C-alpha cells in the first residue's frame, strides 16, 4: 500500500515537472505578449482562418503561435492544460494540408484523445509515462483535414464528474470566476474556448460532459448520438461500458464555428477512419416554414428544481420563440426520475470497479465519486437500511430510490436494466408524436425539446460532493441517445436570480445542491439552455440553435457571444 502511494506521489511530481519544463522550453515567442497580428488571428472565425491558409495569406505556423500564446495565458489563469504539444505542433503545422477543410486550424483535445507518443493519463497517476502507441481515428482525420492538434486538457479522474480535478494535474478553474468549477469532464476544452485560446475543441459526453462545461463556461456544443462521431482509438476510464453510450463531440467558441467543424469532419467521410461511424453524410436540413415549430419544454425533472437563474434563461428563450409565432408547450413525458434511476445503475453497473482499477492507494478522487464508490463497498444490508431510513423516516422516496439500487449488478440484473432502458426509450419515442398541442390531442408531435443543462450555474470547487446526483437534465439524453446541444443565453444576476425565501427543497439531493446556490456570489457566471432532437439529428439540433440565436440577436437580448 505504501509503495503504491509513493509511486503515486512520484508520478504526480514527475508529470507536473514535465508539463512545466515543456512550457518553459518553448521558444521565446510563445511567452511574449500578443501582437496586433495575433489578436487579429484570434478574432477570426474558423472558416476565415481556413480560407486565409488556403489562399496563402496566413500560414498555419502564424496561427499556431497566436493560439499557443493564448493557451499558455489561459493555463496560467485556470490550470487547464495537461499535455503541451506545441513544440511538436510546430512540425505538424509546417506540413499541414493547406487545402483541407480545416487547413491550419489548431484543435485542442480532451486528455483521453489518443495522440501517438503522448500520454492519455486522464488524471490517473498509474497511467503517467505510458504514451499512446498510435493516433486515434479522430486525430488521423483531423491531420488529413489540415488541422493542427496543439494541446490536451484537464479532466476529472474517472471521467464521471462535472468538476475537473485530479492529483496529477490539479483543479481547473472557471474562466469567468475563480473558485468555481468549469464543469466536467471536458472542462479544459470549455476553458480554452471561453478564453479565446481555442476555436475548435473535442470533448466526450456520457452524462453531460460536453454540455455541462458548455453551460458552466459559456460556450457551444452538440452531443452526438452514438455512432455519429469518431471515437475509436481513444483512451477510456471505463472501456467496454456500453449501457450508456459515451460519445466524442465537438465544442466551439461560436455557433458558426460549430457548424463549420461538423461540416468539415463529414467532408472527410469519417466512416473511412472509424468503423463504428454510420455512413450518414452531413445533411442540409430546413426547419418547417409552412407551420409553427413546436417546442416541448421540460421545466422540472422532479429531482432538482432549476434555479431562478437557469429558469430565467429558459424563459428568455421560450418567450422569444412565442413572440415570433412558435408553439411552446409543456412537455408530457415519461418520468425523468425513472430515467435517472436506470441511467445511474447502468453507468456504474460494475460497482465502479472499472473506473477505479487504475486508482493508486491514497490517490484522491472527485468528492462525489468518493462517496459513490464508498457506497459500493458497504455491505448490501447497510445500503438497504439507509434507503429505508430515507424512505420512511425522512419521507424522501426520491433519494431513497437511488440509494436502494446502489450496488454492483450481476449479469441477469444488467440484462434486465438494458431491457428497462429499451422500454423507456420506446415510451419516449411516443413523446415526439403524441404531445398535446393547443388543447387537443393529435399526432403532430414536437420538433424540439427545450430544457436547462443543469439545475444550477457553475458551482464552487468541491460542489460535486452533492452535485453528481443532480445531473439528470443532461444524463437523461445520454440514456435516450438523443442529439443535444447547449448554447449560452445570459449571465447570473444577483438581484433577478435570488432564491425566493419561500423555496423549500423537496428531497436530499435538491437540499444539498441548493446549499451551493448563491446568486450574489455567482453573479456573472454564464447560463445556457439545452436544445434536444431525436437520435442522429445533429444537423436539426444545429438549425434549432441557429434559429434561437438569430431571434435573440434580432431582439437585442441574450448572451450570444463570448468577449471576456
């Protein structure tokens, strides 16, 4: 045990020293202030950068210098970087495909994305100094498209938290407010985007891991459905976990860049790089023009009431939609709480063994995962007694229902959960066709679902001790495998978003979560909304996001932009 701990401390020390030395050894130009040319490059959209490289008015090397400078500044502010690949990226930039759809554009990568010769430790000290043997499918496609990977970014160990902290690299701060999380598990990607140190980023999502950081940090993302985006060859904290589909998904600084990125990836025919990608080209989708678009709103998942700040953002969007003739209806759907029960059991059906197998003795973990894994180690009857106490003494069936099922599943139990998942998905399938519209029952259905990405804005560091059970607004759509996007709408306002004195939490999850909500302390933090489409409808979700952004711009309302 002590040998394991000493190995852990040595690996953390060595990795942090390696990162510091790589930064210090970069050419002096990377440590200089931004020039006027750098600032002009950083202000350009992805399509503008690509056009400039393709016409030889800008070089990939000049673009790399500007974004690398900014990334190092962002890292100094937030501790967001893991692998600093800038020195190698100089060679990659000099040989980049200058005619590709991403010619010369730097792309940041979540730490798990495999780049040959570089670690994908994911915050596990046991995986330090174990470089990947080959580029993953995504990196190969990006290089062929002319893109230049230049940094990798921080994650939570286990990849199962909405806060990114680990012993190897430390905690990553919110780009808008010190002391708050930037989300998880794709936190570092969101930070670089929010601070203008990246325009294109790659994250992954199994319970909200690109959408929560987008919401907490004020950027854009669309979680892909399973088999739509490349993922083969990347590392994983839970290889083989297929109960809840985990997907790689792009994140960007602007909605325009998000569309450019998706189109560029599909122009490269990703199914030729990754056998798991469905052969579905990017489709030009038009929203209905002969009838109002119907938006079903999930106002409350029955577990955590959205905070006044998040509710205000959602109401801002629904109001602008209704003002412009769209139909907004309260969504009638299967219990989101039931979805949370099914999803949480499927994701950790092995009792957390796979995610913790690389865990050294005394290696710290995310606060929420520490309590979750501790529960798996307790005798079954203890958890049953605990659930009984909450159900019958505390009168809290919501929390009791999650405790009651918190144990390692055997194979028949796992199969039964898969069957429950499929039945639940079939019931949600009817929601798209059989929603009540204008007081009459019909088969017109909804075009999109709108909801919050999380009950709260970004929470203070350590908040996932209570908050990991409150991720139902994103986790639900992983269970359903729907395409889902998040876009920034507004910021927390201390006066407008204060918690009413009449508020009373309905359950232990909500009570613990709301202990962190303080509109005055959170003032200025970003707030987003989530736009959900059916499976494999990423193009349609993008069009829905574009519509909302256009209406907000025309009305002069909303966030719609990220100058910091």
